[in-house]
């Protein structure tokens, strides 16, 4: 029987690369994203490339607490356990904290922090009874140092790292590993068309490989924080 992974924001960028590396290693997946067309395209690709791995897709806006509950209810109806949870969904909105538009902090906190909090709370009942599993929270180097023109974004990522630290303390005696992932600049749609050398920004696949390496450790070891940057440093 294939192991089970849930990945939020999985149709593009780092989330898509993570989904693919887990599928390559025999996982069935439950993924979500906001755009139905992107999910349908991903499902068609999966049927061709990973026929032995079941892929379930679900469209929702992770800012919606009620929609999150519905998503997790569907997962619990399909599966009786979750082996891996990757809280990857997030959004970046630029702006200095003192000048950004009204409501930007709330939007970033809802998408980048509350979504991880509520998805985790809903899915823990599918993980805790088995005393085995791994939760990855996609933080950022902005979780460690405030970035220029990224005021509320940095606040949200600091908060997500704090959530990860608390979750790690609460889960470490219960058999669940928790890893905060802190990637630097990584190629994604946000960088599309950028006039930069290909090796100046990390590949999403590199982040996915690093995450798989953390998962592949024995149950007696955990990478609490995975910090990964471009070789030449961040932009």
C-alpha cells in the first residue's frame, strides 16, 4: 500500500516539485490549489507519468477557514492515515509595512500562517494514532531576517517559523517529525522572464530533493530547520 502525502499549493513551483519527488518514491497524494484548470492539468500529467500513484485534487482558497475544514473532511473520507503533510501554500505581496495597502497583513497572515495552522489541526487525527509522520512547513529566509519591501510578508513568515517551533515541541514525543523549510530565491512563476543567469536562483527541484532527504532520515533524527540558499547568495 502506498504511503500518503498531503501538499497544499502543489500545482506550481516548489509545491509541484515536492509532489513529483514524493510520487517518484511511491506516494499517493492529496493536493490543493486555487485554480481548477491547474489541478486538472496536473491530474492529466499524473495519469501519464505516475500511474501507480493516486492523485486527488481539490480546489479551494486557503484563506477560507470553512473551505479548509471541507478539504480535510474529504481527505479523512478517502484515507485513514496521512504520512506526510507539506504546508506549502503561500503568497508574496510586496510593500513596506507602513505604506502597504489596508488589509495586506491580514491577507498574508491568513494565507501563509492560518492555513498551515488549520490544515495541521484538522489532519493531526490522521497522523497521531500511528505515532509516525512528518510535517513540513514552507517558511522562508524572510523568517530569519526582514526583507526590504516585504513588510507584512516577513511578519507572516516569522510567524510561520514560530508555529513550526511550537509544533515541533508538541509533537516530538508523539512520533511526528516537524521541519521548517527556509528556502532562499527559487525559480517560480514570480521570476518568469527575469533577466538572470539560470544558476543565480535555485531550482525548485533542489528544494524538493532537500526535503526528501529530511524525510528519508531514520525516525530517530529530524532536521528542525532546513535553510537552503543559492550558491552565490540571495538577491
